[in-house]
C-alpha cells in the first residue's frame, strides 16, 4: 500500500520524499509505517511526499529521481532494539545479481540514476533497531520509546542536516 | 551414465519451483519435471467462514493478481445470492481487472523476461536483470516502470489500496467512482499509450533474434482455453469460455462458471503439489490445454479496440492457425496491455461510469455458486458450496498457472533436450530451461513473495542418488 501526504514548504526543501517501509502486522517491522504516518499527520501543506510501502520497489526510482532530498525509514533487524541510526546513502556501484521483490536504498538510487539520469542531492536511511517480528500490530517497548527520536532524526534529515 | 539435474529454486518467477532433468546413459535429457513445492491450503481453511468474506480472504492468495481472485470470488458469491450486479459496477470491475492485467504483464515483460530478451540468454547473469536493462535500455526500463505505475495507481484510485483492495464485494463494488478520479485516470492514458506502443515496437524488432527459442520453447500442438464474447471478442471479466484445438476448431463454447467442473477435470502427479487440469471429454493427458495471453489471442477473433486489433491481425500472421509457440506469450502480453489501455479509455469516457448505483444486495438464495474471470496468467475459477446460513462447506479453485502446468513441463523437456548436455552445463543452457517457464509467467506462491536473493542450484545426481556435481549461481 502506498499513501501520500504533504508538509509545510518551510519545513523542508522544495522536493523532499520520505519512503517509509515495513509491515504493520509484523511487530517492530511496522515502525517505519508508524513514523511515516506520524510525519504525514503532523504536517500539512505541499511539497513533502510521504510514501508508505511494505518494501522498496523499482517503481520508486521515478519519485526518487525527482526529489532533492530522500529519507528512507525502516526497521533494522541487525541493531539493538530502539537504536536510531542515520546513515548517508549513495548510489550503489554494483547492482544486486538477482532481483526478486526487494531492493535496498543504494540500489534504488542507482536505478534512478540509470533510468532517469538523476538522483537526489541528499539521501539518508534512518533505521530503528527492532527485536520482535512475530505476528502482531504492536511495537515492542524499546521500539515504541524510540519513535520520538526517530521523528527528530527525520526532521533533521529533511532539513539536510549532515549525518554525523 | 544416467544422471538427474535439479534446478532449485527457479529464478525470476512468482514463487518457488524446482526443475529436475533426467538424462539417459548417453547423456541426453529423457525426462523433465517442473515441481511446485509449496502448499497453500486456502480451499481448506476457508471452511466454516461466511461466504461474503470469501473475496477478501481469497484475494490474499496473490499479491500480483488479487483483483482477479476478488472478481472470481465475488461472482461465485453472487451466484449464491442469485443476483445480477448493476451495470456500472460491472464496468468498474472490468476496468479494475484490466488495470491489474496491465501492471502484472508489465512486471512479467519488463522486470522478469526483458533481461533475457534485451541482454541475451547467454549474457552475464549478474547483469541479466532489470538493472542491466536500465543501464543498456533506459527508455524501455522507464516504459516498464511507467506501465507498472499506471496499473497500480489506477487500482489504488479505484480500490484505495494497490494490493488487496477491498472494493470488490459480493453484489458489486463498495463505492461509486467520482469525476476527479475518472479525470485523473484519463490524464494518465497518453503516457500509458506511448509506453505500450514503444514496448511493442521494440519487442518486434528483437523477436527475430530468438528464432531458435521460438521453435523450442513449449512449441507443440495443443488445446487453448480463454474468455470471449459470443462474437469472439477478447474478454477478461464477464463472458464465457471457449476451448479450441491446435487447428483452431472449437471444442467447447459458451462454458459458464457453473459448467466448468462438467467439462474440466484435475489430474495429479506425484512430483508436484500443482494439479493438472484437462478437458474431460479427451481425458488426461490428451485433454490438457494452455491458458493466458497466448491462448486468449488464439481464441479471440478480434479485441474490439482499434490499436490492439491492428496488432492482433499482425500477431495472427505468425501462424496459419493458432500460434503454437509459447515464446509468443511475451508478444501477446504486450498486445493485451495495449488493449487494456484502450478499453479503460472507452469505459472512462462513458458518462455512466459515474453512476452511483454500484451494489446489489441479497442473502443466500442458492447453496452453490461458481465464478470465472481472466487473470493475467489465464482463466481463474472459484467454486463454493455453503450451508443454509451461508457458511462455507467446500471450495475449489482452479488457478491459471495450474492449467498451464502440463505445457510448462512439456516445454522444459523440449528445451532441455535441445540445449542441455549433461557433460557440459552452461549458464545459457540452464537459463533457457528457466526462460521457457518464464514465458508462461507462472505465479506459484502468489501472495508469499520471495525475499532477497534466490540462488540457483543445479545438482547432478547419479542413479543411486550420489551427487556428481553441483553448480551455484552467484
């Protein structure tokens, strides 16, 4: 599913895109969606596009190519629960050998570059470490507690604040 | 020495399958099996649920063609309710089914098949994917992305969700179309036309390079089944089924959903969980048949839309009778994309598409009902039995991919005999064995999509089961 929402122009660069990934029925994997929903609810106006999606797809390359700033938000199974990380994303040099239904942010930037000859000036991936991915529509306590910090990280990223 | 070659899993398919090739003492392929190794159980776990839940439940079978399941299921429910849905609801469902067909065909052609077609069967597997296409042929990559976006966005506009929309219900649809959405869809059409016509032109330019594959990719005389109007026009949603033989002779005509199980039986083979449907009057395996784009275009005399009709006329010149080579599924898919765009334009240019009466209501008036629709991959049939309260007692689903099961097996054997020599396995040989399956665009697991990399493993086994050799795709 994909939904879109807008944000005040003054809150972000002219063409900003937030790609929020995850599955709200798989416990902490839904944190990306919740952050995307929160951003969409807290702001109003035009300019920021919020896309909620279960996974990154080649079709997202077009919107990425049109954005100046892109922020990917997702849960991470590889970091400690509740850990909020912000990592700069560059277009991948080498593409994955076999495409199924999953792409990582770097590959998507590369696809945007190859297809549309353009990629955003600034792209970051913000992840929240998760601990529970069983069938549930609830976040674990550490992940729930991390949502405000993740939202703050999103706001900084949308303003183009360099990654430390 | 006799050997067994296993390709497991097969890549760039919707789901997981396994190919096993058996060679004789001379090293020639003598048997081939395409196995589907998953069990879903949808027919069983729906028992006891109210019939009106079925469309929403059954749509979860597939993440690519949930709309077809929604429609076939809703039609089965409407047979139980004994109602006719409002004309505008039928038009909206028709448009939704075509939007799904467009995005699904675009996925099949551009993302899964075009790497073989544009970069070559023997090309580096690390490059032979949509990224390789984007690098070498960005205009076609953009067309593929554009057609996917068009179909998905239209599904989202109509059904509020790109995947598993709940809009189609027993009796019609939940919500009428408003003028703003109609106008938004109409505004997307010029780009969709441009992408579809460009893809068709590009395909026709390169198809000549694959004459060997055209000859050997499941190219054999056989039966075809698909939905057409009484006048023979290509249909996807509200018409009856016709079956023809390899010469084009009509074997069955006017087959409605209620007659489906009178005509069609389902055989089983020990090596696969997927069944083998066949025409009962001819028996199994003589009565096996193909469905999907190639079958539909072989059966239809015309599409009813001008651009697709011109393409269909050209397509039919590929053979004197029905086009028998399954490689031409790719071509047929592109023609159906063009046809879908034209029909959507026709439907949305008709002011009655905004009619507010889009749902009929009724209770249980029959205790059995069946529904059919053309899914992107072919004919789809849902058949239900309920008790007097409308609780599900029994369900049977005949899925498009199952109806191509025998043809896929036959195609694998045909290609393997031509290309695979067990003493010298090459990537190109094995890719062709997979590519013949891809021509059918089978949807094996449907709703459970593969995640991450699917490695290709080929094992050479001696008759006693000992592993002689193994090749792994990076």
